[in-house]
């Protein structure tokens, strides 16, 4: 037996088994790594149902206390586990829920009607009701595609929320377009669906995707890169279906079209060097929602949860604490 160090923790595994998994089953090793960190952070995986539809989610803690529950919505082609680096830096007594978005990981895979932004909002609302999260106002957090969904959810179900955090959200009309958005317009005209930059099929395409999403891309060993691809490639057909829905005419500007209906307190976090959706979107939100709190992170790209998880967690915690003080002061004055 030997100690294998994983991000500051220790996991006992036979050396031979570890080497074999690393070389021949890296995708499985990555899943085991996420399992390890869920356990380390006190997160348990659960399933809930709305009719025949199944949701998969992880959670820690129970609702109650001064702070609202957190519901976290991941981005396109990610899973609930993308939030692990952020949760690591949240208070241990904070109730958190991370759900796999429609069709992703362990949540039911149905059809295009559920993959548009409005469709995803409807499914998220069913999830909220299925676990009773709507019994008291909760705080909703979404990034990228999940940010688009979170914003539209806030517009449709304002009574359920105590606040919302939008991290590099899609769904806006950006004053400055990134090269990625320009590339999407070219793909739309040419119908070259095989060239979608966020759906890699080779190690080089995966490297290009990391360079696109991160200001400082992680330097991963070749077997780990292969493991990521092994886990993603079987889902590429699904990813293409979702992608074409969320960039289509019905969903492309969903958040922009619903901004005037958002009444909950809003926090905006954006990487200054975001190459996927330009940081100029923050000014769009601030213009439409003058009271929103905007934080722009230097030396950070689109993948805020990966690149600056500690900073993101602190900003969210500080925002919740400020709202708590505001509510207490309002009660004293009433």
C-alpha cells in the first residue's frame, strides 16, 4: 500500500491498481477522484423524481438558519461536480445543492424541448419542487449556460429566490463579441456542426477548448487528457443537440429578453479575460439592473469555478452575509 496525494488529501490505494487505472482507465480514475472529493466535502449523491423524469444531484447539510440554501447550476457539457472546487471554500455549515442539468450526467435525457433555456428552466423548477427547496427562499447560482438558466428562472419565479449569482452568463447581447461568438455565427451560416469548439474529439481539440475557457489552462498529463475525452466522447451527440438548442434563435438571448422581470438581488461575477462570452456583458447587466453587484476578476477566463474557486466562494459568501445584514436591518425598521 502507498499514499497517493490528491489536492492536499490522502487516499489509500494499491500502487498497482492506481498505475493500471491511470494508464488504461483514466476516465474511471477521474470519476473516482470526484467521488473522493465529494466524500471529503461531505456531499452525498441523491436522486429525485418528477413523474418519470429523474434528477441526479449532490447535496450537503440541511435547509434552515440565517443563510439561504444554495442551488448551483453548471454550464454546458459539465456536471454537478464542476462546483467541487468552489464548495471546498464555502462554510462547512452552508446547505448546498448541485444538480445535473437536463440530460447531463445522471439526469434524464429526453429531447430538444428540455434542452432550450426555457425547457431547462421548467425542469429546474420541477427539481426545486421535487426536493422541497421552494419551502423557503433560496439563493440560485449559475455559470455560463447555467447562468442563462438562473437568470431566466429568477425572472419566472421571483418569489422562490432570496438572490441570484450569475457567473459569466450566456444569453445576453454583448457590446463586444468574442472570437468564439463570431465563430459561432460562421458555423451557423455554414452548418458545420462538426467544428463546435466546445465539443472536442481529439486531444488537440481538448487542449484548444481549455485554452479557450481558461486564462491559465491547467497542464494535464496525457493520460488524464485521454480520460477527459473518454468520458466526454460518448456524449458528444447529446452535446451537439443541446448546443444547437441553446445557441438557436429561441434561446440565444433568453437572459437579455427577461432582464426586466428580475426583481431578486443580483450578484455578477465575470472573468476579465473571458474568451467565450465577453466581460462587456457585465455592463449590460448593470445597466438593466442598477442595484446588481458586479465583480470582475483579473487574470481569469470563462471557467471561474476552476480558475479562481476560492475568490468565487468568498464573493458569494460575502454577498449572502450582506443580504443577511440588510434583511435584519429591514426587520428592525419595520
